C-alpha cells in the first residue's frame, strides 16, 4: 500500500469512528438503537451510495468474530457478579434450554411455512436463536429493570453464543449427527468454561502482583488475558467464546489494581468493536439483494418473536417461578444484532447451500427486530411494571501503593446512596483503614470523625493490603443499608 492510500484509509477509519461516537449521542436523543446508525453508515459507504465495494465473506466473518470477542470481554469485565449471581440459574437455562426450544420451533415452522428441507430449516433456526451481547449491553442497561431480569439477560447474551455457534457449525457442515454429538457439545462448553475460569484466576493473581510501571498497562494486560482465553479455547477444540466471557467475568470481579480504569478501557474497546463490526456489516450488505429477502425475513421474524421466543422463555423460566410479567419482558428482550449476521457468514463459509439467502434474510430481520424491539423496550418495561426505581451502586476503585504495602481506595458517593448523612466515625472502617481526603464541590479537605458525607462526595481511603477487602465490603454495606448496616462481608 502506498503512503497516500494509507492516509486515505486512516482518514476514513477515523471519520467512521467519530461518526460512530456521535451516533451514540444521536441514538439517545431520538430513541433509536445506535447499532442501526452504524449499519446505516456502512450502507452509506457501500456500493450503492459512495461506491466502496466489499464482498469478502471470510474476512468479514473473521473480523466479526474478533469484534464479538472484544464485546464479550467488555460485557464480562463490566458485569458485577453480585448483581447477576441471583440470576445464574435462569441465565444458564436461557443459554441452553431456551436455545434448543427456539431452534426446534423456528425449524419446524420454517419447514412447514417455507417448505425448507429439515436441516436447512434448523440451520436458520440456530442462526436466529442467539441474542446479541452488543445489543443487550448497550440497550438494556438504560432501561432500569430489576437486577434479576437484567442479570438474566446479560448472562444469556454473554453465554448463549457458544452453544449456538456449535449448532450452526454442525448443521452447516453437513456432518452426521450421532450419539456422540451431545458429548462433543458438553466437552466444548465445559472445557471452554474451565479454560476461561483458570485463565481468569491466573490473570487476576498475576496482575495483583505485577506492580506494572504504568496504570495504562493494566487494562491492556486484562484484555490480553481474555483474548488469550479465546485462543486457548479454540486451540483446545473447545468453545473460545465461552472461555472469553468466563475469563472476563472472573477478572472483572477480582481485586484487580485500577479496576475502574480496566472497566472503563474495556467499555471503550467494546464500543470501538461495535462501531467497526456494524459498519463493516453494513458495508458488506448489498441493498439490491435485500428486496427478495423481505418476505422470508418477515415470516421468520414473526415466528421468532411471537412463538419461538415466548415458548423458549416459558420453558427456561417456569422452573424459577418467574412471574408472567417478567417472562413477557424476557420474551420481548431477545434482542438480535450482529451475532446472527456473523453466524450466517459462518454458515456461508462452511458451504451451506442456503447460506447466501440466509445472510440477506438475517440482515433484514436484524433491522426490523431492532427497530421494533429496541425502540419499544423501555415502554414494554413500564407497561409490564418491571422497572425499578434504583440508583447507581457506589463506585469503589483501588490502586496499589507497592512500596508501602497498602492500597489507595477511591470512593464516589452516588445520588440516593445511604452513605449520605453518615458521619465518618459511624462508617466504622476496619483496623488498618482510614479516610485521608474528601473532595466536595471540587474542593479537597482533610476530614475528621465529625465530617458528614454527602451525595457526590469523593473519598480517598488508605488501607493496608490485608484490610482492603473488608474496607470495600464495609463501604458497600453502608451504601446499601445505612449507618446501622451489620458488620459482615458484603453488608
């Protein structure tokens, strides 16, 4: 590539990223999911408008999987285990049982309605069964539903890609399905989860002891560990996607140095992956072919939204005694995004005979369902009365003071926190911890026991390494229950 070409390429990439960042602001104002704007940017750049021709399916699939890995990393690193732990059972059920039910229902319906061959119908069902992590993480967190629902949907979107990819590869490759197939699936999922957990624990242990010379190196190292989990899982013929998410979930909930910085960097990386992925998919799409895909897309979408998703949620959620309102919201929250398009490209690379048409159908379906579900999700939450008038959790970040054998803990008191009005002497931090500085209204001062906390205060707490965990637990306990919070781990 000549220098001039490189300059043009870098300029185009920078412009697309800036447009993608601005699109987030626009999407918030108009209530339109940002991923549709990213797709629109890609279509605008493509062959039908500005004339950039791009039809490399293998490259699109590879870049799509790489972006999906980074999106899963962001989802795992920014998910608090305390918030999703009560939803672990329903999350697992939605990632397994619901996937099987959805594939079966869509497959049977498409066989009967569109006269598809059985294997092709189930392949389409598998491609359409996976909810999208990027769509869920970007849309759901602004809806304000209960932790049980949001935790279930986040776990589902983070974990269901793994079994769906296995199903798509199996159905698209044409390999015979035998009694060994379930054992293969169990191995790939189990080994992927184990690899992710081991690398997550090992990475957290190493980062706590590394004492890196720059704070900016910690986020890079954490993301590298998660990407290594994907590579290790794939090389072990296991699920690399599941390994990635589990590794990120373990790392994000460990006592990492500069944990807030790691999460913020991961969010930025996740946004960059989303922008690049959706713009690329929009660039790959050919609007001229999409007209023929509208009718089968609408039929498949109706089956998926009105029959398959509700039945799959009922099958997964009923054993957990979820109310009909919660189940209805889960049914409407099965957001689709880039993942089904990437799955359709996997089927295309594997040589499935119906894959070219499937790619176009999925593209149309993603646009239609995102417009329908993404824009009405807040309204659905209010109508079903599953919203929760909550507040932000207290922000607690820590950085090591290596030579002193201590940690510097930064605390931000959010609006609505029960830390408000608590005197520092009532905070009762463990031995070895003390509040050294309070920043209030952009002014810093040294507090004493009679200092009373206010909303939006920032505290700097110095704690010995051994007292750090108990200090964080105590702060979170008072944040949740007030000055009379019991002295115990987690409050």
